[in-house]
């Protein structure tokens, strides 16, 4: 097992790593939409989704992999009303690549975020 830390993201706020490599898979911890430079969230679901995906991508890059190597993505949202917006934003980011995915309406998220994203990617 290999711990992955992205220098582009702040240190994790709890007892976890940005990511963990096991075998040929990278497991990305839940990424909230923190803007790394300010530690704040952007406004609105669109901007928060974009930032959370950018944070996922920072962890992928730290493990020398990229979005096209994602095999599974889990997107947690605070309200099911965001599902169509998140689905469209996700499709725009992923293009033709279609990893397994779930969008989970879960109620309140930490720090008042509207979205949190976790993922699994191949590294080789």
C-alpha cells in the first residue's frame, strides 16, 4: 500500500490520506470543493462540482494517473434537485469515458458543502 499526497491540496483535515494505492488501483478519498489557495468553497453547485472534480484530478495526478483511468466515481450531493445539473457537468468533464458511477443524495455534507466526490482509478 502506498499513500498519495497531492502538494496542490491542503493536508487532510481528518485521519485519512488524499489517496491510497493498492495493487494497480488508486482509491481517492472524498474531495470537498475546497479552493486550495483560500480554503473556502465557491458559490453554487456548478462551481462546487467543478472544484471537487479538480481536487479529485489533483490526487490522480499525484499518483501519475488521469481522468480517463477512472473506473468508479461516487458523487454525494445534498439534495436530489442537483442530480440533473451534476449529471450534465459530469458528462461534460468525462466525455466519452464512462466509468461506473453513482450520484447519491445524502443530506448535509461537512462544512456545508453541496458536493463531495470519491473515486477509484487504475494507475498502470
